[in-house]
C-alpha cells in the first residue's frame, strides 16, 4: 500500500499527492500524472463542494492548534502530517455522507464527529502513524477501536456510517 504525501504547503491544495513507492523514471511519471488528475479533482465544484465546509473547518482548527498548550490545559500541537492525513480522509468520504463537525483532541489528533441524535454518534480521530481511532454509539450498542489508514477508509468505519445513517 502507498502513503500519500502533499508536496507543498497544505493550504494550497488537498490533492497534490505523490505516492512514495518507487524511484524509477516510470514511477515519477505515474506520480506526476496522478498528481495532475487529483489537482483537477480539487477544482471540481461538483466533487469538492459537499465536504468544503469540513475542509474549511479543518484548516481553521489546524491553524488554531499549531502551538503547544493551545487549549490552556497542556494540549500537544497538531502536526502537518496529521493535517494531511485528516484532509485525505475528508477527500475520501462519500459525497452523499453529511459533513462532520471538526475539532482537535489534546493529543494532537484531529476529530470528526457525526451526530444523528444522542443515541447515534460516531467520532473518528486522525492522528499519528497512519491509524484511525473511532468510537460510536448506535442505540444501546457501543463500538470503538483502531484501524490502519493508508489509502482508503477502513471497511469497519464505512460499516459504522451505514449503521449511523440507515438503521
């Protein structure tokens, strides 16, 4: 699997990725072409508009949490790496899914929350080491855990979206 890396300051574009997987001339050509396609995707209002509110909120939260103790209680700063992973996660969300509320945790993770009611809530944390943490309440059922996050939203989390919005 490949890990995405944004090649320029994160506020410029969310899709300018290079897939660090090869050093050959062919790999560089593929990286360049994939980056071009994703930059066009960034410019597509139809594809980008659904989660623009969350993307804007993420950027705002990122800028507010770059310093040590940003919450006055000893919170760790967020990092550009966490910001990149969080933006990538938002980019992968299905367009028919409502945009989440965005915040930061004191450990430097970004958090996305979807709340249907007091008994139907899902929170996803994006942080270090290509991991996603999650916690959900679905009526009387609680689910939580950690999943790997490399190049797609884990099926466990996609299943929780289904439970949250369809059941």
